[in-house]
C-alpha cells in the first residue's frame, strides 16, 4: 500500500542518516523518491549519491533529470552542467543525450539538437519502437533548422532517396473502379511517413 511504501522509504532515509557513506542506499532512495514524484527529496538524495559516486554517468543523468523536473522541467544551469559531465564520462549515455537534445531544441539550437538526438538514435537498436520517436524529433529539429529532411540529405543513387537499411513492405491493391482504368505498365507511387 502507499502507506507501507512511505513507511519503508522513511526507514531507509533514517538509516542513511546513520550510514551517510552508503552509496547504494542513496541511489535507491533517490530513484524511489523520483518514482514517487517527490522531486525535491530526490534531488537531495541524488546529490548525496553523486558525491559518493562522481564517475557514474547514469547517476549524473538521473540527477540532472530530477533537478530539471524540480525547476519546472528546465535543464538550464546545473542540470545542463550535470548532463555535460555525464556525456564526458560516457558520450553515449542515452538519458543525457536525450536531455541535451531537448535543452538545445528549447533554446532553438536545432543543429545541436539534431546532433545529440542522432547520437542517441545511433545507440538504439534498429527494431526499437523508440527509434521512430527519436526520428520524429530529429525530423522536427531539421525542419526548424531549415535543413532538408533526412531522406533528401542522404539521397545518393538510391531510388526515391530511401534511407540505407530501411524498407517498407506491403501490398497495394487498386479499387475495382480504378483497376479498370490502368494499364500494366502504369507506375504507382507510395509515400511512407513515420506514424
């Protein structure tokens, strides 16, 4: 029950006051507070955890996230400093890349947003559903920057400017009224866009 969870979290917090060097405990407490939407408490616990584990890029990214949420979903200031530090430690830390792209987009540095989100997408498995959402963000940032859509930018000799390694499959069926008006050598064009 929520009351039981609160009681357990309270006991953990009290124990950590007696064991201030317990890094794992501070990480658990910070992430628990975050999941409970207790962001100011999460920030304090993340601060303690990061002091004990300063080289943990994931922990720094989580701290930046909690701090950003607690200051009105803004990564300006200390959250961005934490994000930069996390990316120095691990240039492919997914949450730090996502937040850095969002921060760049918010300040209208669309080129930087594209760069961060492209790095994020490059670390995402090809079959991951989040990959399409990242691509949507990249497309929006490219559009805002006045850059051509990615398919046009990467158009080489491929027909239709398809992205390398991507394909669309399916069946095209013409309605009976239209089928009677076409010849076997007529062309059909299909335009596919992310959902």
